[in-house]
């Protein structure tokens, strides 16, 4: 799935999904049972639109921390640029 080094993992509270983050700023959500990727999230820098960031992968900060909320409805990511993102 990832084209760069995986730096962090998080398991959903219900055990149904695993999220992985990488040095290229991409998060992949995996089905824990089948191993299939179900979603891809692309982090973007402050001040850049998601489209600009997608076109220039070098500008995306690495994802270095991941955690699911207690109810599993949100994923939280952190990166060395000091930004914490909450994904629905």
C-alpha cells in the first residue's frame, strides 16, 4: 500500500480497522480481517490547498502519530510540522 516508510499504526477500538501513516504524509485505513485498504487520506500543509499538496508530495509532512477516538468515529494524526488533524 504505502510507497514510503511506515512510521505509525493505530487499531480502531472495535478491532475492525488499522490505520497506518507514512513519511509521505499518507494515511491508509485497512480492513483488519481482510487486509484490504478501505480509505486513503492525504495530509496537507497549512496554507496549501489539498490539491496543491497532492500534486507536490514533497511538501506533505510525515505522519508520525495516529490514534482513534474512544468511539472509533474519528482518527487523529500528528506530524512534525506541529499540526494535529482530526479525520471523520
